[in-house]
């Protein structure tokens, strides 16, 4: 009798260790059917009833067959982290985030991104060697001699060669400033005025003599 009880206990122990099927999950001694993606367990199965499932709601999801009683909360694509919604959340799939314009991904996922950063800005005296993409930052390079860039150019521009007068020489961040050769205009104007004054004076004197 004792031997029989021992055998029964061993058989029960072995039965409880038997793995459930791929589409099942264990609750106690029962192997319950899993809920399909997009659904969660409402009531676990029993010896006489199957698993009761309900859909995920309110921005929650489950993307695999499961035996869970709660759905996962969908990811929020935070604009403060440089993110936007690439694919909205559904009951059977999480939100997929992409990068905002002018940002590149720092923490990529299989389909999207978890965190992004704004593209670097090139400094005056540098040009944009490689424009930033959704996955890479902007690459800057220094302008060589006799060229310049304000930091927004994709190539350095040559300094203007002044034909007459160079007011300010070019720098790596600014162009040459040119002008025209200035004439001594003040002296010319003064001479013209003095000449006109003498002419008028002589004319008036001549008129007075004839009178």
C-alpha cells in the first residue's frame, strides 16, 4: 500500500513537470491555451473551461501569444527626446518612433528609435563636410587658406579678389570687403565753390564799373 502511494506521488510529480505545448501556458497543474496577440487573459482555464481572453485597450498592446493578465503600455514618442510617431500603437504592436527633422538616432531599435539628438552645427570657419542623416550626425571640417564659410555652407568659398581697394581682408569665416578708390571729393568741391565765388565777385565788380 505504501509502495503504491509512493508510485502515485512520483507519477503526479512527473506529470506536473511535463512542459506545456508551444501555444499553452501553465497555471497550477493546468496547461491553458494562450491568448492571441492583441489580447490578454481575462480568466485562466480550468479543468472544464478554456482560457477567456479580452482585447488590449487604452494604448496597451501584446505582440505575442501569451498567458498574461495585463497588456504592456505603448511607448510614448517624446518630442523632447527628438522623437515622433513613425507607426502608431495597435493592440498587437507597440508604437514605433522615428526622429524629428534635424535629429539623428542615438538608440536605434529594430524598426525605429528610442532616443535622438539634434544634428551638430558647424562653427564659422568650418563647412558641412557630410550632411547629417536620421542615423548619423553632421560632420564639419575647417576651411583651407583663402577660403571662408559662415558654418552653413557645404563647401568653402574663395575670398573675393578686390580690383581697387581691400577694406577688410578675408578670414576663414568671412569674405574680403572691397571698395572703390576714393577721390579727394572734399577738396574738389571746395575748389569749385571758391572758383564760383571769384567768378561771381568778378562779375558783380564788372557790372558796377559800367554803371
